C-alpha cells in the first residue's frame, strides 16, 4: 500500500517545531532570597529562568504531538490505496516522425520524454501500467509488459499521430485510469482532469521532402521550407546528379531530375543536402521504379478478318501490349474459352444501326477515363445482348459491358467488324490504353511500389492465397486473410524497403518518410500538465480519516479541560503574602 498524495504526511513534522518551542520557551521561576537583596541595586540579568530547559518535557507536549500526527493521518488517509485498487496508468506514446526532431540539447523529443515516462511509472511502484502507440491509428501494446518493452516498440516512425483517437481508446478500454500523454506539442484544448500531458520540444524550422514521383528515368522532387527564411538546398539522386534548388520561406519548390540509363528498373536514393537540419529522417527516401511490364495478349481464332487486322494494327503500336509470354488478355469472339486470364470478347455482327448518342453508366469506370466521344460513329447490332454491368449504351442497346469472373475480368464489345470510324478516332487507342492500365492494376501484387508514410498499402492477392508474408528491417510477420479475399489492405509500415510475398509471388515496396504535417516543427512546445486524481480517488477511506480528525479534536479539548482544572486549583490555594500599601505604611510608622 502507498499514498496517492504522500506530501500530506509532511504535516507530522510539526512535532519537531513543537519540540523546539517547548525547549526554547522562557518560564518564570520563584526565588527565595534574603531581605538584603531587596534594596535597590543594578539589575544585570533577568530572573525569569533559563532560555534552554533540558528538563523533562511536560505531558502537554506529548498530547499535542499526538494531535499533530492524527491531523496528518486524517489529511493523507483518503489517499491511502492498495496497489490493486490504485487507478491504472495508461501511457499514450506519440509515435509520429516529428518525435525524432533534434532539440537544442542534441537529444530528440522522444529521448527527453523517456525520463518523464520512467518517473511516472516509478511514482507508484506496482500499479497497473498499459501502453498505447498514437500513430495514424492507435495501437495497444498488449505484449509490452515492462517499460523497456514499451520503449522498444516506441519507434516514432508513423506518418501522423491521432492523439484524440488514442485517448478515446484508452478511456474506453481502461475506465477511471490516469492517462499520460507523451508528445511534442501542446494540446488543442484543456485536457480532462484524468489526463497528464507532457511535451518536451522546441519550435524549429525544417526543410523536408514534400512530394516525390517517379516515372521511368524521371523523378519529380518537391521540397517544403517550414521556416521564416528562404533556403538553398542540393537535391542529390543516387545514381544521378546533384541539382541546387532555392526554396522560399514557408513555401515549396520543385525540380525534375533525369536519371542515367543504368537506373532503369533499379532503386534510386533521393537526398536533401543542407546544414542545420532538425529532422534528418524526412530528408532522404528510396524510390522504386513504378513502370509496369506490358500486358501479354493473344488473339483467338474466330474473329472476322477485318477485326483481326484492326486489332493487330492497334496493339503493335501500343507499348503497353506484347504478344509474347504467358497470356494475360485473350481477345476473341464471345465463345472464346475461359481460363486464368482476362478476356476481351468482341460481339462482331453486321451493323444495322449507327449511333452517335451515347449514355455512360453512373459509375466512374476506369475503362471510360478520358475517352473522346465527339464525332464518333459506332456501328452496332440491336439484337446483341451483353452480359454483366453495362458501361456504355446507345438508347437501350449496350455497347460496352464488364463482367467479373472470379479474379478475372471479361470486357464485352457490341461492335461491327468494319468498326465505323473508330480506327481513325482518338477513342479507339485511348480505350486500349485504359484497358491495359485497368488489367495491369489487377495483377497480383501491390497497387503501387512507392507509398507515403501513414498510408496503408493495398494489393491484389494471387488466386488461392489467403496469407501474406511481410519482410521488413524490423522483422518478419505473416498476415492471414479470410478465404476468397482478392484485394487486401495491410497495416501501415514504417519508412524503408519492404518485401511482400504470397505463394510463389514476391514484390518489393518502398515506404517514403514523407509526412508534410509532421515535418512542420513550428508548432512544437514544452508543456507539463498533471492529472487531478482527487476525483479518481473518490470516497476512499474518508470515513476513517474523519475519525482521526475527531480524535484530534477530542485530545485538544481534553488538554484544555485538564489545564483549566489545574489552573483553578492553583488559584484556590493561592494566599497573598504581600501587604497593602496602607498596611505597609502603618507598620513602618509603628516601627519608628
């Protein structure tokens, strides 16, 4: 057991002050002397007793000491709690990138908060302690049972910190707990009574990577300047060149880097070079090549000769298609065999209607993105029925439809073999660009190779695979998914290179340390707000404390009663020995 507010026990030190008072008080002492000393003479010292009396202390001293101890216990006893009854401590740890910012002392904000963290835990040894990481999403550290394990998990690599969500989770999971928030900025409003807020950071300027995009051998780099003065930085690409860049105060600037040929398909390091940076982690990033391999296609027999010639001419000019390799797209008539590939099924009947009025479906399909319809004459057959979701129709006649077959897509076209003016219209090649983008995005693997900090990577699982293995610098873990899952979302990963593996497939991805909100260090602050636990303690042991207080009052009243009785007896036994002035004058006259 221990006291929530042990400082109340310091009132018991009043017994020492009482002892000093009793030892130093001056008490008058009656002296019996010869009459010779009653004549006038010079007084050299008072006759009121010694200043320091080391004689036995009176009973009043001990009684008053008991009163002091009773009052101190009455003040502290409501906060006397057993370890199991004390409100638990929930430590909410800000896990964002800005916690790695260097402070004037040379330490990071996280390093400065570690002693505060340890002191809060050691204040009441044995109390239950729980830990929460406040990142983009709050995470309970149920496996962390000691402060050292919690510090190891406190990596500060998330792209954001949702402290409000973490506090709400702490309140819902651990009612009546004391919540300790460790962060680098002040609260947006006054925290509740059960919340302690500790921040150890200084506002500073910072230069950071604001945005990066890579396409083949070109890289677009945007730099943000979170300070009051303009700055010049050097943007270095490895392999590549160094480009100087002037960044205005509280603004951004961008530059376009051209990579050498040997960087094709290889990771590229982007680094900002400038002096006095407060947050080095947002100055460098590793970019992977986002270029996707072309789509392997095959034309099945059964199509009319004009349709086949039109397809060959269109696809040979499109770099996103290749006629070699395992088939990913089969183009053929409606009865083309199904397999582990996508199909483009051309319902090529002779046209009886030519349409110029087209109606698109309400949904925003990727197949219809940026297609030009002006001046297009579409030959169609009104008797043709297209299965699946109709994307484009002319009146009530479907022109393009989309049907999903397990993890594969079937695209249906109601188009005559001569194709009208489609071969000479921009619509036709644009349609095949969109088809290649959509089908390549359906390949097993991540939707993108490069992700920003705080984003949850998404990927398509290979058919039949229900688990994903993630290999990171922090270790290896396997994530299971429910059977039949085709598109999966994994937890947020820390910045760096990672490898995702499912079955015989594996894909590298890069998480870039880009978080504009976390790179702005001008809102950092140093603040210390302590929780008010008087409400948390409730009515514990207040009845016993009242008894101690009443006992102290009773002892004080007893002391006054005994001292009053003693004073009364002394007055009754008092017989004055001194004569009145009249009697003294009479006796003197008689003596003469």
